[in-house]
C-alpha cells in the first residue's frame, strides 16, 4: 500500500496510511477510533472481535506457505526430539498458533516443553546466547538464525490455509467509506501486478521503508502466497469461503489455548463486495 502511494497509484485523497509498530498498536488505534482499518493476521482479527471491535475482512494480502518457521539446534533433528526443549516465541496469537501446531505434530502437551517468551527483535540474541533450543520465527530474523547454524524443523507449509495477513475494516464504517475501500483495493492489486513483473525493482523501492537491502526485502516474501483478485474471491466469497474454514479452525485452537473466551460467530467476518472486477 505504501508502494502504491509512492508510485502515485493510490489516488483517493480520503485515504491516509498510518504507520504503527505492532499489531497491538494497530488494534489500540482501531479501538480508539483513530483508524478505520488495519493490516492484521486472521487470528488478530478474531481476537479484536472478541474484545468488541467489530471488524470485517475485505482483502487477503497473503497466506503463509513456509514463511513462519520453527528453527532448531543441529542436534534436534526431528519432531520426536522436541520434548523437554526450550522454545522461544512471541507472546502473540500467531506465536501460540505455531506452538500449538508444533506440539500437535510432535504429539506433546505444552507442559512437556519450556516456553521462553521473546519478541521478534530478541530472538537472534537469545539464540546466540544459547538461551533457547528451538525458536518460532519469520523473516528477516529467521534467515539470520539459520546463518547461525539452525536447521528448519517445521514451517507453515505443513499447515496450509491457516496463517493469513488481511485488511480488516471497522464494520460500522464500511458503507460510509465504500468508494475509498474499493480504490485502495484496486491500488493494491495494481501494485501486486507491478511486484510480480518487476520484483527486484519493487523490492528496492520497498527496502528503504523496511530498513533492508533490496535482496533482503525480496527475501521477506519467500514462503508467502500473494493471492490475485480471483483467489481473493475464493477466500472471501460467502458461497465457498476458504477463509471461513480457516477461521473455524482458528476458533477451536484459540479457545483451547485460552486466547478466546468464547467462539466467534463469524458473522460479517468477511466480504468480497469491494474487490475490483478486474485491473
């Protein structure tokens, strides 16, 4: 979206892009009415709705198909060796989800491992100081930990259609801002098309904002599926929504983990009404 603005493709003057440093900050801004929408993960949308922030998803930015990783010390060669290990992860719904899936794949309960809460910017130092045996991470930090001798034990490719990055808008302003939402989505898909055909150039333009080099910025998109307009229709269509099935699974996991106190009804969770017909 920021690249679209920089390229002059975000022409709707009613749209302001607001920088936040974390999903927590974005959710706080939504709660206070400072913003009308936010880029969040699907689990964060469910969490926000459980706290009374009515949100509706209008766009799927990407789906993780390997970008979220479980990295381990060289001596931990398979899932049967996870028991008793120190696992570093962020205290977030996404961190809890990846941990749940890792333990499920390893046939373990949470009390059979030691959890070490680490923000993403603390993970590399904790790894270098031998404070953890396994870490749940993502780019650009994951590559740095891999370069320190870690090996890939498990990733989101093994749990397809689970981890989504989406654009969620406050449900009570959808009608009010309908033209602007449609304009924003059109700009997104135009920029996505540019990225696909000119990936290196686009990466260099994105890199400065991410405080990375061009190749490093491009690497952050590895393991991500970037759905087209057609694919978005499949995710957001009421008739055959793949997103709703993922939300049902997340509902169950987040309830079991105590992240949600009650299941989301999933009413008005998503709509395909603002997707452009074509570019």
